[in-house]
């Protein structure tokens, strides 16, 4: 879908694909954020690890010529190593008390090997929920079928206090809503653990 320059904006953070083999990330938040990444099956990880981005700061990922596919997600309130975060530790390494719910806004990219014989593509995924707003804007003259993509949902609109608390989808840390869990993720976990408890009692 995208062989050409692209700009990705996270309403509080921003990501831009400057060329087919470069991905530039910019933090548009008023606070420091971290960007974590994981790869698709049988894809080598990028060497950058979790990247710290101060407000307004940019960072360039160099995409290997053999291509790359995976996802990025923002983290907040982390230590200098990008761990022990207020939110975003949804995949290992996780804090001692376990991983946090995976309600991160996720950005997914698929870059084919170079020179490309197929399109690149991207998307913003709210499959497990959302945290920071994100947008992606193609850049350059030849943009193919790529179009601007925006996910700017308010955490204040996250459902709460419905059906005796079952549908309270907010994730609250230190008295602040930091993310909104997808309903299926909340209901699956609730029903699964309730089922396990019933089996144990029986």
C-alpha cells in the first residue's frame, strides 16, 4: 500500500515514515514518552529496543533491506530504561507484579524486501483498546492508495460503571485514566476467570 513517504501522528505522539526504509518517530506530547516494538512471526527484531522520546523529539528507525513487519506502541511514566512504566508494560519485560493490560494504541507496519515487488501497508489497531491518540499521514508526491489515518478517541468517553462494573473499561493508574480496554478483552478475561473459579469451587 505504501512505498512512499508517510507521516504518522499520535495526537500526543507522532510517527513518520520518511522513506521506504526509514521510519521517523516524533513525540508531540507535552511529556516524555517511550516507544516499544515487537515483530511478527519469524521477523528479526529492530535493534533499537524501547526508545525514549522527550517532548518534540524525533527518532529514526532504519528498516532493513530484507523488509520488516511488526507493531509499535507508546509507553508513559517509565524509568530511564523504558521499563517500570505507569502504563505500556503490556509485553515482556514486565514489572515484578506482572504485565499490564494490553490496551495500548498500536501502530502496525509491513515493509516488503527491497526493491519492493509488493506494497507496504500500515494501520492503527484498537483491537485490545486504546491509550494515546495516533494519526498517520502519507507524505510525498506518489502515495499510491495510502490515505491519512487517524485514531483520536477520548479517554473521557471510555465506558464505565455499567452492569455492576463489568463494563467499566477504564484502566486507572494513580487516579488517572490511562487507557480504555476493548470490551471483548474485558469480557473474555472476566468470563474466563469466573469460569476457572467455578471449576475450582466444584
